[in-house]
C-alpha cells in the first residue's frame, strides 16, 4: 500500500520560509514522479510543483516559480518543498501526491 506523509507546515510571517517534507512508503520511490498541490478555503486545488525522481526533472506553477524549490532524497524516500519569500496567498493545505494517492496534508499559514 502506497502511503504519503507530509510534514513541516506551520505559521510563518510574510517573507519567511518553510520546508515541507513528503515521505513515501510502499512504492519503488525512484520510479515515480511526486507532486505538491495546495488548496485554500473556497479555492480550487492548485498544482504547485512536481519532480520526477529518476532524473530530478521538475516543474513549478508560475505563482511559485523562483520562490519554491522541490528536491528529493532517495535514501529517505522523501521529497521536499523549500518555500521562500512566502506570501499570504501561499496559505493553504499542502498535499503531496503520486499515482492517485495523496497524503493527509499539512497546513501552511502565512500571516503577520
């Protein structure tokens, strides 16, 4: 059974940083692409970034390009999302997902 567990969310001031983690189990980690999505109350889910583990190919939504960086650590079966220069509009529940499975999400709140 594929499981994804996110962590690292929290409350941060505008301009601050957070690093989210997504730890995967039950899958051949290096064979997958894993994506980060977010959903704020009353808004549609938005794709934020994804990474293809085998070759580190990645992509970003325009709204986060230049501020967020996705990376992976195959030894830990973990994908990270480093979020810098955070804005209030980045506030949302962040999920990681792969192959039809998503984690429980981690809440990010950007507020002064």
